[in-house]
C-alpha cells in the first residue's frame, strides 16, 4: 500500500567536481580530489598512476582535517 504521509524525496545538489581517474584503461577506479591523501595519488584498486579529471557528482562535504591537508 502507498503511504500518503511519506515525505517527498529531496533532490541532492550536484556540482562539477575535481576527481582522480585511474590511468589504466582496464580499471574503473576513481576518487574525489578532496578525499585524497597525496598530491598525486595511486589507484587504490590496481596501484596505477591516476590523472586529474572532472565529473558531475552529488555534493559531499569533507570536514576531516587529515584529508584536507595533502601529504
């Protein structure tokens, strides 16, 4: 049955976000730039080098003091 008291689903804001993408064409690894621990990360899945790119993603705040400082 349909519950008429359900709240409508809120739309999650999106934005063009800087990311790192794995350079290995056979790997689908990527990560947000603001969640990396180094200036030039390696892929956590295959350990290949990663390259900067951009992707439209849901907006997520990263308030961790560790990840905001690049090692």
